[in-house]
C-alpha cells in the first residue's frame, strides 16, 4: 500500500526526515509515521462491539439484557464526553500529550475487558468499558485533530487521512481474523485473552512510531475560554454544521448494514460460516481503494469524489437487496464494491473537515479538537441510532433471528439494503445542495477525464 499511497500523492519524496505541515510537502516516511497509530486504535474498537457481548453473556453468565444496557450506558457516557475532550485538546493540552495520557487507559482497559478475572460481573464490565472508551476517545480525538493540522495543502490533508485510515483498516482486519486463530485449544474466552496480549505490543509500536517520528502538530494558542462557548462556536460555524449533517445522514446509512450484516449472511444467504470471510473482503477492499480515492479527489474534488462513493454504495446495496440463499459469489462482489465505497467515506469527509478548519479557524485559535469532538459524538450516535432504528424495525416487520419465514427474510433484506439506499440518497441531496459551502468551487463543473493538475 505504501507504494500506491506515494503514487497517489503530490510528488513528495519517499525518503528523508519527516517534514512538518508548515508549507512543506509530507514525505511518505512522514505519512506512514503519522498513520501508524491508526492500526492499534482500530484494532481495539472491533472486539468491543463484536466479541464483548458474547464473552460476558455466554462466558460469564450475565443476562444479555444487562450486557446490552451496560454497553448502551457506556456509549452514552462516551458520546457526552467526546466534545469536552475535544475542547481540552484545543485549550488545555497538546495533541501528543493527550494521546500519551489516553493510551495507558486504553491498554489497561482492554486487558481487563478481554481477560476478565473469575467472578467478574456487571460492575467490572461497566467500569472497564468506561475506561476503554475514555482512553480511546482521548487518543482518537487528539490524533484526528493532529492530522487535520499537520498538512498545509488540501491534497496533503487527504493523504494524511488516507494513511491513517489505511492503517486502521489493517487493524480491523487483524482484529476480525485473530480471535478464531488464537482460540484454538482455549475456547472463545482464551482467544480473546490472547488477543489482548497481542494488542499491547501493537499499541506500543504504533504509539512510539507516531509520537516519536510523525511531524509535530503546529503550535497553538492555549487559553481558558469557557468550554460551552467553544463547543457552541464550533457548531455555530455554518459550513461545519452542514458537513456534520451530511456526515450524520451518510453515517447512519453505513451503520445499519454493520448492525445487520451477520443476520443477513446467516438468514438470507444461508452462509453463517462465511461471515468472517465476507468481512475481510469488505475491509481489504476499503484499504486498497484509499489511494484511488486520493487520486479521484485530486482530479474532480473531494466532495464530488465522496458523492461518487455514495452513488456506488447505492447501486451496490440496491443489488444486495435482490439476493437470496446461495448467492455467495454475487455477495462477495458486493462486499468488494461496498468496501471500495467505504474507502471514500473514510478518507474524504475528514479531509473536507480539515480543509474547512484551515479556511475558517483564526490564526492561533484552532477549533480542530472541538470539531473532531463533535465528529466523534456523531460517529457514536450513528452507531446507536442504527441499532436503535434497524433492530426494532426488523422485529416490527416480523423478522426473528434464525427464522425461515420468507416474509421475515424479505424484511431483513429490506432493512439491510433498502434503508441505507434511502438515507444515502438524502445525504447526496444535502451535499449537492450545500456543495459550494462544503467545498468552495465544487459547483463549477470539473472534467473527470482531464489531466491531473
């Protein structure tokens, strides 16, 4: 991927020391150093949502409803603290200092969460989830804000995001594959305990590489302005609020398939055993597509590139809604194409936000932390809303997991594929209506077949 990332860039040299974002192009070495921390951060996120409920419900005997309430409560606390963490990143602490403070919480929390002692119960789960969420948010918000500030040009900011998300997708693939490999001879709980032990050196390596070798974020003026005033000022910025609205609509559309994909594979395709393979195809395609979206955004603009990714997702999910039992090869192609569309969602919206911040933030008064705090809040709200909308809707339409009723599986296909199509059409309509605000110059037609500037 590193060669492709360099080829998609703006001619920066692949060697030499990392260079900062103060008017200089970022070298490939600098891009990789910044992106490295994305791998362990993404690695940490997947087990929380996929494996922890089963571990504590099946392995430790907690009632499933209790586990669900704890997960929901931790997510609510997490979402409420994210804007405050973003404000602190802007006003009270440096980006790297906040990352360094959050990573020990994340490391200890993951170890305790995935390798619980005998007798661990609801309070252990709640405390460890809050610890993990707090450490993860501290590191992620400051890390994303650092990425928005470190490059001096729009293309440079896209390359920074692509590097981070490329490493992140590798981390997701590893976290998806390793539990089953590590569980041999030790059961599911044993595999997760070993996964926690693998996570610790990955986190140490990624953190050292990024904190020591990545280009430093620029110096910012610190102060003690009221937290609510700073957070309100970020939302009062019209371009940011509109970009956030498009991001939310598109994000819910992307989160609904994530909440229902295992049901779809098991009950529509009748291929439960292939779910892991389909997920790997999806995330690998997303990772490999990142250099392509960098190149597309350079040619037609970031907003138009993002719109193209949404249009691809609409076509792919409309196709997915037509599938039935045994359509495995078709679904494999859908996973590859929808993964490629995910690459646009991962790389271009944060880059648009970074450009917006570069245009609107007064010199020395960055709101990157506050803005990415709200961004994280919306990301987590999207996940909660997706589950909160999709699962009750499935129940209302007559679907039950593992059922063979034809009406129920049709309802599942409709929710899995149809609802995201409607939401993405809405996101496209909003983005197109606000295109000149989101990316000045986007309203002017740009030839897709023209040469790269």
